[in-house]
C-alpha cells in the first residue's frame, strides 16, 4: 500500500514527533510504501509555550520525510493534499485542534476518493478552549475513519462524528539518543537502578501542565515519609513561579529538585537511574508513554486511576495506583511504596514489554479504520526507529 502520514517529525520534539516517526518505520517494515508529510513551521509561538524543535534527532529519522507544511502558508496546505491524491491511505496525526485548519486544507486538496484516517492522540484537549469542539467536529466529519487510543476517547469521538471510530492501545515510541538504538542506554539505566538500592527519590517527568497533577504530588510528598525526595524534570507550560511558591510553603525546599526545561534523550537514563519510581499523579489522561518508559528503565510506577494507567500498571505488582486529584490517596501510595522491602519487590517485577505484538494490532486497526484492505498486519523485522526492547 502507498501510505502517507501527516504529522510532526524531527526537528520537532516530543511524543507526537516520536510517534509519527515510529509509525512510519513500522509501516515501512510491514512492506508499505510510506512518506511522511511534516512541518517546517507547525505553530505560532504563542500557541506552544515550550521548546518546539531540537538540534539532534532522538532516534532514527524516517528517510521519506517531506517538510512542506507551514502554518503561515494556507496555499501550501491544499498543494500538499493535492500531492497525496492516489495514495491508498492518508493518516492525519491529530495532536491539537490548532492543526485542524491546516488539515481541512489538506483534505480539500486530497479530494473524496483517497481514504483518510484521523489518528487522534486526544480527541479534545485536557484543558479546553471554546473553539476546540467545533474544530474537531469539522475535521472528524470529513475523514473516512477515526483511530483513538482508549474506549473513553472513542465515546467522545462518537459525539462528534458518525464516521467509524476504532480503538487501539498506543504502543511505545520512546525517545532514544541519536546514533543508538536505545538498548544499551536503557539496559544500563535499569542495571544501575537495580544495583543502587533504595534511593529515597521519586521522579516526575515530562511537560508540566495543570492536568498532570504536580501540585497534588507535592502536597502528598509533604504528607508522606519525611526522608523521600522528588525530582521534577520537564518543561513548565506556565506555573513555575507558583510551583516554587508551593514547594516553599510546604517546607519542601530541601526535598524537591526542579529541573525546568526540555530533557534531551541522552539525559533520560541518568534521571531514571537516580529514582526509585516514576510518579504520574494525573487528574486526567488518555494514553501516555511514560509508563512504558519507566518499565524500559527498570522502574516501578506510582500512578492515578485515569486513562490507560490501570491497564498498564499492575497495582501491587510492578507499581501502585491511587485515586486522581486525591492528596491522601497518593500520600498513602507513597507510604506503601516505601514500606521495608517494597521498592525492591516492585522493581523486581518490572519487565520491559515486548511492543512488537502491540504494534501489529495497531497497524491492522489503523488501516482498518478507513476500510482499507491489503494491510499485512505485521511489523516485520526490527527497524532503525523501533522502540528499545521491541
């Protein structure tokens, strides 16, 4: 099949770019002819307050990547769509409703005969604006089918469109340092974590936004064991000064390390090796790579019962679950985690998952979302961009 994937790729960073690239590698390994239609300018700066691009790729860039899309050039949207006519499938990677005007322009260029799937990382943002729902409705009513990553998201999508909506769990698309397959760095971090014993340090990793519940974690930390510390590593989308003030007011200045800013892939193994567990105190979630990332690095996970976390984390086996937006519940989970022998027991049960079968299902579901036939449904051999451990 001739398949075009439209979405962010290097030099853009983050989960969306990793997913687009890994998806292209997996589709190509399955025998498809793949092109990635990406951006040279995706958003105006005021819509994305964090760092948008990086200088060094994280993982292997997909060779068939074009960078013709520009939010400042609507005429280019139609031309890009026109060039995709005749493909057997076009996949629109939807990370934000802000992308919808460009995607509508691309759809106008594609026309009606080419099957198009909207691959929605989130059907609607966790922090919504008045225009989000009408924009997403305009897009989802114009595509052939929709792919989402949870049943909850499927129900939401069906309130916006009568088009077929399919569900597939999001498989791993983990960042790896440039020039490596990620295996050596990950295994080294896991070995270091196992040998270090109990560090009495937890890790919060990734972009800091209100729905991710860092404030809940800080309050729970203040109620938990007094000798446990926390590292917060990631970009703050606002709220850094408020977080610093909360840390001070809770008396946690000597127990909380704030590392604001994007964390390059080369620095990730050291962060995980220095922690006993990754904490995901989200108020809401759909799918997250952070559980897989923790497991790849040999760490158990303390997470809330939202989104896909209860399916990824085996409560009491390789991690612990707490109620969302509940300081007492999260504090109790941290106390439980640090009972004598518990960190070692949970860590011993962590296994790096085999993502190959999950990718097989994902590719089959993706092509089926548009009613496309002829997909092999297999990822084939390991690819340069494949996630470590897959």
